[in-house]
């Protein structure tokens, strides 16, 4: 399983996403899977990577949380969670994405 977390340095939410992603990997029995951290530094790089904002989580090369009308760039991303919106998916959402991606 290939797990990648893309972010830009100015985003305050990527460390929380990394922590939750680690917890989710442990929850689904993939503690041994390494999270590949990838810093996106320029708007040109964001365009080339189809980077929809930070943090972006890709499992086996696919964004498991796509949204309609995505614009690529150095922005903070917002995720819908059961009780509103936040800067990172919940552990449960990530665990579901990890098991669905197998």
C-alpha cells in the first residue's frame, strides 16, 4: 500500500493529518506502512501534482477525499466530518479510506 501526504509548509493542519493517518494505519493493521511526506513548494508544482490543498492524502496514487470543482494550488484544504468541517479527516474516515483502497 502506497500512502502519501502532500502539504505545504504554511499549512497548520498537516501535522494533525499525519498523526490521524498514523493512527488509522495502526487501526487497520498496517502499522508497517510508511507515510511518504511530500512538500509542495510552488504554485507550478501544485498544478503539476494536481494538488487540491493541504493536507492532501493519496492512497495508491488516488485522492480518497475528492471534491467537485477542485482548484489546484497552495491553499489549506477543508474536510467534511460528521459534525462539521475541519482541516483533516477523522481517524475513522481515514481507516475507511485505507480499507476501501485495498
